């Protein structure tokens, strides 16, 4: 549709929103977070007020391989769109070091090889594919004193990089500095500012909503408490009506998320080992009879259209977007459903994660990841119709995604000095977690 038509439709649906503010949001470029995906829950209140709720933003999102092609004759699809509009302009920046191009990754080989192949086609250059897993990644990449990234090939030779496309998802800050002379999409500061840090993301959304107060726009998230210690969790869960979600703020792929709906699930969380000292607690979106109480009332999942056995499944929508100097643009969409159908009532032996967890990634015993593609819902005629959503819902989702990305990018700007250096003291003041701070590579 283009941003002008999307803005017009959104303002028609939301007369309280300032048209000038909506147009500015969609057309304003970001500095650090130029590519991201938001996970959105389609929810409603008991009074039938429907909302797109932002669960989290991912600064290295998957989705290209799952998106149907807009043009069947162009197999490069959204891979080329993102690289042409958001990555290739980085190569024109002044002061880039001499070196090769690379795709840095730690999981999702199918997706990253697509990016590497298309980038080689677009540039006519050899593109290195450098894997940086959490266990061995520190030995496969290094950064010189002047900020140039280099990667090591299987023969042990080091190659400096002038630019890199980054799909490193697991704690990228322990292998790659927050900002480098090597142009990186996205730089790691975007992860620390909220793209892979749910704690600072919550701070970013709160600050953004204060700025947006007079515009009629708002980032909608579950009520969130951040900088929480484990000992504070039971009290907060009780305040929210006995059900809540606790998250390790720095994990992804469905790891470190605890849905607490029964005393047994709360006790299991309290007994579990934790890597970090700080947590976030969010209002849980469940069914109409067992969702958290929050300042904005209760929300519950609309879920999928009932199947032939009357079962409704929780599903989220991943909305991937890019940003260029001309503003934002949609890239890809897909949805994921939970393993088990949504129950009407809570029982003492309930496994709430099976009903609420939608992430497709599954961690194996050897520290690697596999996936459950049977729960993937593509944006085609067959799967899309199961979601019960339409164009106006996608318009809402797009606006929520863009607002969230801009909020995180604003925090990233606060973490970098005018001389291009990471403000670690500022970061620690916002995110006082010694375990996390000790991991940051500088």
C-alpha cells in the first residue's frame, strides 16, 4: 500500500491520532535499529475492545524463508528488498575500513545462507559466511583497537570486514562490541538497547509513550515491571491476580520465559537456576477467565478460528520491517501457534507454556536449536484465514512495530557518545545487572 495510504487508513480508524504524527513516524529513519521484527498478540478486553499488543522486538528476526513471494519471477524476495534498501546504503558511508563483506550468524542456516547468496548477487563480491556460536564464537571473530571486525576462516586466516550483515541472536554482545568501524546491520548496541534486551525495551516503550502522549499514539504492551529480583516475583504475581509471565530479559527463541498460572508453576520458577540477577514480570494474556489484572484492565487471546473440533489456539504474528533514509517499509509476516489448545479454566496440573508458548525454536541437549515447523502459519490463503485477522489488524500491527523500533533506537542513541563510543556507565545505570555488564565485549 505504501506509507501514505497506510497512514491514511490508520488515521481513519483512529481519529484521535494526529495525522502529522503518524506520517512522521512512518517516514522518519532510524540510526541503529534499521531492521527488526515485532511479535504481536491479537487480544481483546472482556468488553470486546480489540488490541494488537507488542510482546517483544527482535533485532535479528527470522521470516524471509517463510514469506510467500510477491513476485514469483523474483526468487530473491524480501532478502533483496532488505539488502538493497537498508544494507547496501551502509557501504557508501565515509570512513569504512578496507575489507570483505560477511554474514555473521549463530543459528537458522537456511535464512542466513539466503542473505549471503543474495548479497553476493547484488554486489558481485565474495561474501563470507561466518558462524559465531555462543560456545566458540569468541575465537572466530575479533575487533582491532581501531574498531575493525575480522573473522577467521577454517584454515585459521583472519579477514578484515568493511561491512557485515549480522544474524547473531544469542548474547551477541559477548563476541561483538556495541559499535564498530565495520558497518554492521544491526550493530550490537541495538540489541543492548532493547532489540535483545527486554528490560531496556520496557524502559524504551515507557519513555516513548511519555513523548507520544499528545499525539494520540501509544505503544501497547502488557503491563511490565522491570529490574525485578527473584525475591520480588511472588508479590508481583499476587498483585496481578495470581497469574503472570516472568522473563530472563536477555534470552530469546522462547528461552527463559516462565508462564505462571498455578502455585506449582510459581514454585518451579523459584527453584530454577538463573543466569542473571534482574528479571521482568509482565501481565499474562490468557483466556477470559484467567488473565492477569493490570492497570489497563484484562486482556485475553482471541486466538485462531476454532477448528473442526472446536479448539482455539494461541497465535502470535511476527511483523518484520526495514528502515531506510526514506522511512519504514514492511518486509515479511508469519504467525506461530501454540502446541496445545487454549483451556477455558486453569487446573492445578496445567502446563500453561504448552498453551501460551508460540516460539518454534526448541533447544536440544547439545546446545543447538531445532524447530517445529508444523506450528508455523504462513501468510497464504490457507494459513492466514485461520488467524481471524484482516487488513486493519495488520495496519495496527505495522504501526505498533514501527513505534516500538523507534523507541528502542532512541535508547540506542542515548548509549553512544558524539565520538561514537559506548556509554557503559549510562547503560549500567539504566540496566543495573552486573552479570550482563560483565559479558559486554568492548
